[in-house]
C-alpha cells in the first residue's frame, strides 16, 4: 500500500512539474507554480463557508490573495531572480 501511495505521489509531482514547465511564458509558469497554494486556500474557504461570518470569510479571502501573491513573488525570485517577473516583462 505504501508503494502505491508513494508511486501515485511521485507521478502527481512529476505531472505537476511538467505542467508548470510546459508553458513558454515565464509569467504563466509562476502563476501555475502557485496553483497548489491557491487550491488549498480555496478548499479551506469552501470548507468553512457555512460556519464563518461574512467578515471572517472576507478576511480569509484577503489572506488567500496575500498568500497567492507571496507564493508567486517567492517563485519568481527563486527561479528568475526578480521579485515580480510579470511586471518586469511588461516594462
């Protein structure tokens, strides 16, 4: 069972890496690289939408946007040496 789960996790990781690298545009690569954070935050917000107040949901949305932006900035800095690749290409 552990071998099956490990193999599935490896295949998923390799598939995700290929999905990220497949784009010829660096801005799209950074956006795709931050997708796990975006999906996790969407899942957390979806799971708590029945139990949270409107203000708490708005705070979670703001935090989700902040986490996504921070992840994209981190990936951009690590792989391209600039904190924001998308703006650097457009200027």
